[in-house]
């Protein structure tokens, strides 16, 4: 299970809290009671891979939110799709 610390605690005890992530689970940093960041131990070899994993997770979750929102409204008709495609093409051609 993860440990929790406020931003204020992190500022006051950053070195100790970061050292603790080497030996234990990740540290979840909170602001006003809400999670805002996660600190986790990584090796130099896995740092980029971990950052990429976080970005993939964010992308996946954003995709799922879009998918849920789309399922709540009717699918656009072919005319609406063609209008949107034409608008995007026109914007690209004009350099916007």
C-alpha cells in the first residue's frame, strides 16, 4: 500500500520521504486532501520506461472517458461527419 504526505510535509522532509520510497511503496502527495502526484523509486535504466507507462495510462484513461461520453450521445450522421472533415481540411489548407 502507498504512503501519503502533504505538499507541506514533502517540502519539510523531502529527503527522508524520497529515501523512504527506495525501501517501500510509492508516496502519494496530496494537496487539500486530494492526490496530486506520486513519487516512486526507479533505477536509471527504468526511468524513461516508467514515465512512458504513466503517459500510456493517462492516454488510456482519457480514451476511456471519451468513449464513455460518446456512448451517451447519438452517433453523428454522415452529413455531420462530412461537414467536420471539410472544416478540418479547410483549416489545414489555410494554415490554421
